[in-house]
């Protein structure tokens, strides 16, 4: 249920249909749908697919050799293949006139047992520049800095899996847009999660059965998620708990978990490498020099888990469910629904700004300073739009119009100003008008 964007998919298909070799990197967090996408992409194409699992080289590389033997009907002795370069040489020696896709899925797992594998791959790729081979590397992690510097030359063929909007949740039938937003805010759009949702029972009962009950499948999801890549998760868990509760700035996170800001850097960097969190800046700010960076959890269910389960495991283990359910009922809209709705509206406008703004902005994004915040600011060389997104009805939107104008006055610009208020009903009830 996740995808790369249309332009990236077009580039990936173009590379397959030409006669030159190419190397592509696809990044996406755990359970983001990378393998499903790759499986769909190679349908009816000539390919070798290697699942990189967390095991020893003595087991993994003979397994890869067996896949190659099966593909090309060879009888090479599997005991010879003890290093990554042996696998690459075996592929090189095979003659295949048809374009061949070679996929190393979850390559970050391979790097755990063979740190030089990426360098061997780069070297091998240079030797194959005139061969009809398309290499695709997928990973749930951003690699180490020294590796990323080498990947920069392949920046135009590197892709990041994108979340699809909640309106595309298609395997749950007979639900309203409001229902979809609640499910999307709880789960995201991963089929892995959505298969557990039962549309025949109410939303809070789904939360209880899926995430709260002692025997529910995701009661320990956050711990399991982190332990896959991190041995000591205590500080990382505390950071994610802090972020889930709305402490998004470095100073606020450090204060909340009683840790020096300077000591946070390596933990934050690791969480970014694992694609667990992302850093956002106010629109127009320079990434290196900005002092206004904020951090957010990428995985919607992971955010829910840290927001409501992490701190309540003692109650849940003792089956005191009502206390946790009350907390969810009291805070779910503010903590989870409103941010998800704002993200959805942002994606909607960003995908087709001409339709909703009347112009194509040069810059679009959220904006804030120390005291003020605007949900979206979009501008070109002539005009600027200030947009407020509300989980309120149209009547409340009229009141917020004046508030938006006052806040926007703190943003210094000589551009022509536009003001737009988007209420709860604007899209969820299929009303296409925008108040502005």
C-alpha cells in the first residue's frame, strides 16, 4: 500500500528498457511495502531476487548461489561461495541476452555481516556498465555517512517509499472518509496492519483487540520494532515516547527525558538512519543553519504505540484496560487525528497546488518560529498563501480567519498575501470548497 512517486517509477521502468546497466536504491522504513513494490515491478520481467536475511555469510551466500544455479540451470558447488564477490562473479559469468534485474532486498541486513559488500557492489557495477543489468538495492535504513557519500552519484536513481493518502485504503469496505482517517491515523496504510482491522466492530474495539489486549498481536510492537536494529533500546524508547507526546524540539526532548541536548545527537542520528524519525524545518529555512528543527515519528502505529501503550504496559498487563481506553478516548483526536488530517491536506495541496491555491508555488511547507505557527505557507515570486487546517466545522473556521491573519503578520514578506481556512468538513464530507 506504499509506493514511489510516478516520476521515480517512470525512471525505473525507463532504465529497465534501455541497454545500459543501472544502479538504484529504494529506501523505506520497516513494513513500508518495499518488497511488495519490488514484486510487482519485476512481474513478467527477467530477474534475480535475493532476500538479505540476518544470518551468517556461510549460510546466506550459498543460498544466493543456489538461486543463481536454479535460474540458469547450473550445477556450481555451493560450498565455494563464501564471500559476496563470489556471488557477483557467478552472476557475471552467466550469459543472458535479455535485460536482467538483480534485486538485493533489505541490503542493510547484509551489511551487518559483510560491511564491505557495498564497496564490492560499486566496484562490480563499474565493470558491468556496458551490460544489460539493472541492480536494485532496497533498505529499511539509511546507510553510514561514508556509504551515503558514495551513493550521492546515484541520487537521481535513489527513491524513498511514499505513504499513500488515507483515501486509498481500499481493502476495508463500506466505511466513510472519517472512518478512513481514523484507521489511517491509527495504522497508516500498510496491508500488514490493515488485515487485522475488522470493519464490523467499532473503532475503539479494534484498538482494544489489536493493540491493548494481553494477547493482542501488537502489544509489544514498539520494543520488537527497535530491537531488530538496536541492542540497548532504553534511551531510544524514551526519545520516541517524548516525540509521541508532542515534544519535537531537541531542547524539549532533552528536558523531558532528563538528558543533555549534546548527548542526544547520536541517538537522534541513529533514529533518522533507521527511518524511524524525520526532521522537518520551517519552509524557507536552511537545513544546516536552522535552529527551528522539529522531529516526528514516521510510522503512524509506532507513534500510537509510544503515545498510549509504552507508558501504560503495567495497566495493560494487569488487564486494567478501561484506564487506557479512557486516555485514548480523551486524547486521540488531539494527539493523533488532527496531525494526520493536517498531513493529508498538506499532501493533497502539494500534489496539485494549482487546483487548490490557484498558482504553482516555488516553496511550500509548514512554518513556525519560537511562538507562532502556520500549518502551510506556499509562495512564488509574486504571492504567498497562509493556510490554516482545522479539525472544526465551517462556523469555527470563520473565527480562525482573523487569528490566521494576525499570526501571518509575524511572517515578514512584501508578497501579495492570501488567506485560506480548511475546515474538518472540507474534504471528509466531499465538500470541495475552500474558505478563503
